[in-house]
C-alpha cells in the first residue's frame, strides 16, 4: 500500500505549529501546551506557511491545540517593553510610521485568513481557554466543535486594544452586532452552552470526545463531491455581501456550472 503523507512525518513542524496530512484531511496542531499555546509572530508565520504548504488533495483542515487549552492568546512577553527577541515590541509598533505599522499587522493577519479559502473546509477543535488571539484563531475557521470546558473570551478591548487578527467580521456574522459588542467590550467568558446557542459553535461535546466528534464531522464533510462543496461554500460566503437578487443570480450561475460538469460538458 502506498505511504501517505502522514506516514512520512509532518509537512511542517516549527515555532509551535505542526502540519500533518492524511490524504484529504490535514491537521494543524498548536504544539506548546506548557505555555497554553500562547501566540507569537513566529507562530503566526508558521501558521501562514502551513496554509501555503497544503497539498491540493486536502479538502478538510482540522485546527487543534495540544494540552488543556486551545490557545490562551498572545504570548505575554509581547506586551512587555522589551518584547520578544527578534520581533518588534509594542513600543516599536507604536513608534512605527503608519504604513509600516499597517504592513506589520497585515503580515500577522495572514495566519488567520487562509482558513476560509473556498477549496477547503476548516474545523477548529476547541477545548479549555480560547482567549484573545486564540478566540480569533478559532473564529478564522469555518466551523467550530467545542469541548464542554471551553472558555472563549475577547480580552483585547480590556487591555486598551482592539481585536485585529480578523476576528471581528466572523464574530458579528455568527452572533450579531449587539452580542459581539458586549462580548468584546466586557471581555467576559463565553462557555460551551452559550457558544452553541448563539451559533458561535456548531457542536459541544465532552472533552474526552472532542477528537472523535471532529473526525466524524470531517468524514461527513468529505461525503459530498468536492466541487459541489466548493461552489456551495463560495455561495454562502458571498451571500451577506450580495442583494437577494444578486444571490439568486449567483445560485443560477453556480448550478449551471455544476450541471455542465456533471454532464461532462465542463470547460
């Protein structure tokens, strides 16, 4: 039997991020449980690299964190005057010219953007703390399965900052403006039951069943033909930016492509 990419070891394993591939399913794992998978610029660069290294065979990407917490947010050393060696400190960022500061944050955001690509479906498996950048990383994925001990919190505003790692757009889309504002402005915890009830999470399960529940979901996502899933994801992602009539037209165009493809008449 031919070896899978999984048999050959990780595709990437650096700076607290490991990427493994098993046929149509890739798994991105945060691998620093001793620091509750705290995030740094090096980790963000590794996450962005993981996205670039995905083989074309991958249809589902699972994001998980080792240990008791998915990710407790920023490495607190980033908040100190000296910062992390080799990286710009918060003081350095504050002193940067506007264009330079914008470019630096845009680079950080690249770790959070590729999960919504139309050719994959991304699933975050979230246990324990998912705070700040950890919350935003979970929000970067299409779907979220949570353990019953999950604790989401958006703490940036409480620190005098704003959530700037792409989390505000999906959060408002999932729970609505008023609840999103309240969650961000208060910095409070959102537990599993509320997460499911508000649409923040698709499913909550006992912590011991989290990996199995995500495997079952990944298998279900792979059951439909790939091109149909890609077209459907593109339709749904674009729906909120289209009028009702524009969405009707987009549906017709997508269905035309599917019918021609199924009839063997595609380009």
